[in-house]
């Protein structure tokens, strides 16, 4: 692209943003390739598979592979809905500003709250998973304290890289993408060539998973590996003000994230399953760490260290992308004056072109969660389960808002449109999302204490309840002067009240619950 074309595109992007009521302080330094890489490293197939492979195989046996396919198709539908929204509203922060324009301030506040808490928990889950591999790479005994220290070290490094600005973030995303994809392909091909103990027919053999009861329940429990894998594509939209021509670039990046990330995750998982010599031992619980065993056998001590290094790099890249998304969301809240501390959250570094206090928030909260994991048994699985539920709930609140807006007359007007397929895709995305959330929250351990059995559901209810209480006692959303609820065409008698009704009371907005 020539300098004249670049300038013209920049002016067009800023004019579009200005028409939506914003002037950006970000620099549009993120290329289309970097934007896709950000989504890919956030989705991070290696991170998801290596974190949940042992749990998925133990609970559901080899057929758990098919949850990756099912979740991939379902989340592609969600990505298509998001693509239409971000093309029309390319504003930093992702689901919060999208919900704000599709519905209103209160609904957007709750959507952003759920998503932000889930992002913080997801960051904690990723660095906790990294801590296990980091301690192993260093040759340390993986005690709870050792893993926590290693996890915090990864979190600090991710924060430093994010603090260096958009250009460094983009470079880190591209490097992380290349390393992760090449590493995943190299490991998978080597395992299939040298350590394959089964043929593809094993992918249909449960090996007795589910204790002989209805296998559907075991398959649903194992689906966490698929559900946990397929989010990250929305990060492409979280940095919409840092990308040139976001209305065209971001929808493509979202879809590519699903295609490439899903294919890579499935390939890695299949190669690992076929390389586990004794699957029955994993299902019975005798082998609690099949991944390390496979890598040790296939690559030896020195080679497995190299592989662990690549895996650790994947975790770090994922944490960096997650932090970037969370900090942009927190900044978006602050810029719209929607939450306590907005004065700090909206502050911007004129040299780094990043929101430093929003970034610090995306460091501090995950750090506290990592430290608190010391007091929880099986903390990683619980953290991952709640993180997945929170992310899915935030997603589905946007999907539901888009469906409501369509039924009230919203016609997407961005550079990407589904046309006549918009409504059926939107409905299918909502059905998938609700099914996935029920699967995540469904209690499956009747022998455990009730609060442990319902931990995911209780955690979700606690976050939503805390958000509603905050809205009631500290209604900052009502003072926000930023535009909202302008996707749905207004009746003629509303006249010029149109796109910015910030001066009105929120009484006309429907309750978010």
C-alpha cells in the first residue's frame, strides 16, 4: 500500500470512528497478519490442548477429539455474528461496545463485566498452565508453591511485553503464531511418524470412559477441551482501533483464527491420542500426565526440553494476547466513564500508546487469582471451567443482543454482512452457545460436596450477582455520555434523538436480566 493510500485509509478509519462518537489515541500499527496472529495466539491451540488433554482423555476417552470439531463449528457461527457487528462498530473493547450499540448502557455494562472477569480468570488459567511446564523445563519439582511462582513469572513477562506498545505486541503475536504453528506441526508429524501406537479407529473407542453408564455424560464432561479451545477470535476486534481498515480486516482475521486454530488443535490432539501407548491407564487414572510421558519417550530428555520450551512460548503468547484484550476492554469502560476508577483506566501513555492503568489491572487481578489457587484442590480445572463459562456467557449476551436488534429492525451496514443468512446464523449461534454453557455448568460429581459440585454454576451466578449489585449501588453507567443503542432504527417521532441519547435517563432501557 502506497503512502497516499495508507493516509487515505487512515483518514477513512478515523472518520468512521468519529461518526461513532470517538477519537482514538491508539496507533494503527497492527497489520492484518498481526491481527490474525493476535487472535490465533489468544485461541492458542497448543495451550488449550496441552492444558486439558489429560482431563479430556481421562474423562471421555479418545472420542473427546470430536468435541473440537463440534465446538469449532459452533464458535464459527458466533464469529460470523461478531464479524457483522465489528464491521459496523470497529471500537476498542470488543463485546462491551458491541453490546452498548446493539442494546444499551446497562446491558452493555453487565456484558462487559462478565467478560472482563472471565478474561482475568482466563489469564490466570493460562499462566497457571504455563507454570506447570515452566517448572518442568527448569527441572523443579512441581509443588503448588513452585508452580505459583513460575506462573507469576510468566504473568510479569507478558505484562512487560504489553507495556512496550502496539508494535511490540504485534511483533510478539506474529512470532508466537509462527513458533506455535510450526512447533505444533513438527511435534505432531514426529509423533505420528515415530510413536504412533494406534490407528484412527481408536478415535471411536471410549476405552470404558464413563464407568459403563451413558457415555453421553462422559463425552459432555470431556467437551471442556473443545469449549476451552475456541475463543480468542474476538481479540481481533478488541484492538479494532489499532488496525487499518478494521471493517474488512477483522472479520477475515476472526474466521481464519477459527479455521487455522481449529485445524492445528485437532491435529495436535489426534497425534497425542495415537501416541499414548496405554490409553486405558489414562482413563483409569493410573497415568495422570500422558503428555509428558509421550514427549519424553518420543524426544528424550534433551528433545522434550525443547518441546516444553515451544509449549511454554505458546502459553506466554496466549497470555500476552489475553492481557491485550482485557486491557482494551478496561480502557473502553474507562473512556465511557462506566465504572469506578474510570479516571485512571482511561489514562493513555502518549509515548507507548497503551492504557497503562488498564494494563496494570489486567496484571493485578489474575495475579491474585493465581495466588488464591494455593487454597483450592484441582484448582486448574475449576479455573478453566469458570473461565470458559464466563467467556461463553459474555459472547452469548452479544449474540442475544444482536438477535434482538435484528428482530427490531437492525440491518448491519458494515463492510461485512451475512445478508439473508444473518438471522438463521444468529439463531444457530445462540442455540450452540446456550448448549455449551449448560454443558459447562452441569454438575457431574455427586460424591463431592455440593458447593464443589456446583462450583462453575455458583461462580457464574456470583459474578452476575455482584455486577447487578454494583449497578444498583453505584450506577456510573447512567452518567456515561458516550453513544449507545443506535443499531436499531428509531421511530420517526423520536426525531433527532437518534444515535446519541446519553442525556436521557436509562428508564427506557430493558433490564439486562
